[in-house]
């Protein structure tokens, strides 16, 4: 079987690691990751945010690396059937892109066709904007997102910051500190096998 | 065969992606990565740098995420034989840690025992500080490092920013934009096989 094709939903100020680590790790093992942002075309730059934990009650934000979008948004919207899974990266992108009807339609496609849905940190904010996606599901996210997970009919799982949670084919995690475990579980759901020789 | 154990050499202001993407991607597929910094212990934080390309003649630098060192430096120095490979991350760490005799001794160990050596961006600055490591080797690095690669008897390979170069078991790349290809080639050298089901 060939490698898989994953759609990553981002916005401006999406968390940089949740874009770059995920994309580069997935591409390193042969998968394709299309990273899209509403109204951006392949080759356009977006600014990203760097969310870190420096002893305050919540995260700090600095400017992250610029990211070069690699797929034109309208092309992904026109043909979501080409993707095997969707990944909602966190940071400050999810909060605003989730009100975009085209983003909602994309998420609905993966929900209705029962394809894997991956979410990290604030990424769950995108999922709760589409009726039914989170309902009855157990999902991890940044702790601050717990109230909206509950409102959407989901169960919030309070994971350690380095673990990932799997409910069926939905994989979730609290934030970028969990990316190794999160990617490992996504790979399992995608059917990727690793052997060490 | 079990997964491999990789030693990552960093300093303060090592480039954040060259730490995090590498470590998390390698851990996602089952390898162990010990990240060390001179005189730092497991649990200590280091500041990292975010090197980006924003239209200037060379990169910009901002503060990156804080990184939690996961292995005490003195323990790695005492027992380098436990590692299967060494990885020199770039950014501004290499420039100063390479004058540390203990870093030089670590690099010498991997060179003399003919274990794989991985280097990205400014990482090559560490390798050129140890006689013989680069001599006769073809190696990629940030373009600004070309003169020192030549002085050390190596051949500088001017790669595209998204490619990686393999010379025997030495894998090299120009910078973090190449991490997907770089990690892919490191996995091959380590004997990691990927199958998609």
C-alpha cells in the first residue's frame, strides 16, 4: 500500500512546532502532508506563533518561523476526497479559522466519511465547531479548551503533557511537548509499520 | 534488533527546530535521543534560537522555545560507547561548544569507532574542530560554513535547502528546511525500515 495523504488545517499564528515537527516527521517516513490556510495559495507565507511555558499561569507567545503554505486552500476544499486523514494543528489559528464555513465543510467530510481525525492543543477548537464530531468522543487538548469540549458533547481527557490519546481513529494530545507520542499514535492509525534492523 | 540510541550535541542557542523536530521525529519511530549540553544536567533548561529567512542577506535570530535537556552531560562524556550515532544540531551552539575538549572527545569517539555522524547547518562547525573527521568527506552545511569545511579537508556540497547528502554513514544538510529529507536519510543509515499498510 502507498503512503498516506494528510490534510493539515492551519491559520495565521498556528503554533510553529505543531506545523513543522508534524509535517517533517511525517514526510521523513514517506507520507504527504498538505498544509493549507484559508485564502492562501501554495507558496504564500504565513506567520506562526511560538507558545512556550516560562513559569506564567498560561503560555507565552512569540513570533515563530515563517511557514510556506504548500497547497492552495481552494484546491483542498474542491477535493477533500483525496485525503486519508485530517490534522488540526493548535496555537492561535484554530480560534479564527473554525468560523470559516469552508473549514467546517472540510472537517465534516472527514467526520462523515469516518476517516482519521488528529488534533493537538487548541486544534480541538476546530472540531467543536462542527456538530457531531466530538460528541461521545474522548479527546485530549490544551486544558483551557476543556469547557468547549464538554459543550460539544465530548469527554475531556487530562493527559500528561507528553502523552497522546486514541479514541477509535481520533488521536489527540495536549500540546507540542507531546508530539513524539502523538505522531507515533497517528502512524499506527495510518497503518505505518516501523522495523529496526 | 532494537531501536538505536543517538547522542545530540547542543549548546545554548542551538536552533530550536534542529533540536525538537529531530528528537520528536526520531522518538516517534522508536529511537532514543539523548540531548546534552556542556555542564547541563537532565532537567535543566536551555534557551534556543529561531533562525529564519526573512529577506535579509543572512538569517534573522529570535528566541526559540525553551528546551529541557534530557541527559546529564557528564554521564554522556563518561560513556559514549552506549550511543549508536551522534547528531550535531546547528544554530549558535556549535560555534562555542566545539572548543570544549569534552565535546571534541565525544566527536572523536564516533569518528574513531566509525559510527554514523549526522550534521545540519552550523553543526559542521563542531566536526571541523576534530582533526580527520571531515577530511576527505563530502558534506553539506549552511553556506556560510563552506570556508571551514574546506580548511578541514572536506568538500562542501551546495545542496538545495530541502535535500540531504549521504557520504558513507555521514548524513548532512543545509538547515532546518531540510529536516524531512535529513531525518529520512538518517533513518536509512540507522537501518530503520518503514512499511505502509
